[in-house]
């Protein structure tokens, strides 16, 4: 069971060494680390390439491309990967030393296609533990629970490479939330088992200007995904309400009450439009006379 680590990097010169150092300290070493620099102009490529000698016994490959976005960058790394399992790590995050060992143990014991775990969210001087396992455990149907509440942090995920390839990788037309879309594509299969381990094995750093900080863009992409993967119409309604609440809360937290009001006012129209779209596109099972 070989592991390839996938690191997309964009203007990550200040953090890429921290991410790579957290791989070097793993108690279970991966066979391969692939960094793809997505058109940075701050020396990210050079910083990553210079780390080769510090990853003893690990094959580090660093590539550079024009700026194509997170989905395309991760797909490029996946094409270069040779491991049976893909472990995702964003260039501004870091793993704790037992991350790979704990995750691979869970995969073997429970015959999983995907595993994730809890993490610390770090925003400046603030650090809090995020309990994704509680959401996983609370769901009677893990896939439905994931669809409704989206509790997988990408830098915590290890997934079977063949499952990623069968799902055609990340959707490059999505400006954000491509990871959430891919997990849903993979886990929709009845035999695709996954778990969220209770261990806190990741430091996730909240950085200004990150993909997840763009509220409107994230809302639009999440709604596209909601239509695509909805288990039922009621689940779709819950998801629409939930993501609009998140957009409203985020806008208020950033001091943008007018934007928050806009998200609130457009909600009923989006509920009607997306319900109609869901009804129209939902596949009907043919009856047999």
C-alpha cells in the first residue's frame, strides 16, 4: 500500500517548507511527494525543489504550470502519482507526525476507500479543535450526512487512487469546492466505505484570500454541487438553506451587512429555481409492465 502525497501550491513560498517538513517527520513515510506550483511568482517552486535533501528516502517531484486553479493543479499531480493511495496536503497546512500511520491503519482495519480525521483550525493567535467525527457519527447514512454538512477537510483525506481515477478526478470547471464534489462522486457508490477518525492530526491555517474565503464564488459552486448530488429533494432544500446561512454569517462576520441581506433576499428565488431544476433533471427509473 504505497502513498503519494499531493500538494497544490500557489504563492506558497512562506508556507511550503512547513508543509514539507511535516511530511519529513511522519512516523510512516510516504513513497512519493508531488508538488505542483500553479503559476506562482514568489519563489514557491524554488523553495519546494530545494527541500529534496530533507525528505530522506522520499521521492520528491516538483512541477510548474501556468495558473489553472486548484482542481487542475491537483489533477496534474494525480497524473504524476504512482502510489496506490493519495494523501492530500495543501501548501499552507501541516500534518502532525502520526497522520499517515493512523490513517493507513484505519484503512486496513475497516476496508476503506477514503479516510479523514479531525483537525486544529488556526486563525492568527486563535487555535480550536474541529470535531468532524461528531458529524460523521451523528449521521445514520454517512453519505447523506456528508452531503448535508460537508465535514471532510481536504488536507485530512487519504483516498484510493483508482477510486479518484474512476471518478474522473477534480472538476476543473468548479472555481472552488472541487474537493467536496469529488468526495461525493467517489462515496456515492454503495461499496465505497469511509470513516472520520477522532484523532486530531492536522493544523489547518486560515489565511486571508484563500479559496474558501471567497463567499459568493463558494456559494455558487456549492449550489451546483448540491443539485448534482442531492439524495432527495428535501436534502437539496436543507443544503440550499444551509449554504445560504453560511454565506450570510460569513458576510456579517466580515462586516458586509448589505451582502448578507442580498443572500437572504435571493434565497426564496433560488429555492424555487433549484427545486425546478432538480425535478427536471432527476432521472426517472423506468417501470416494467
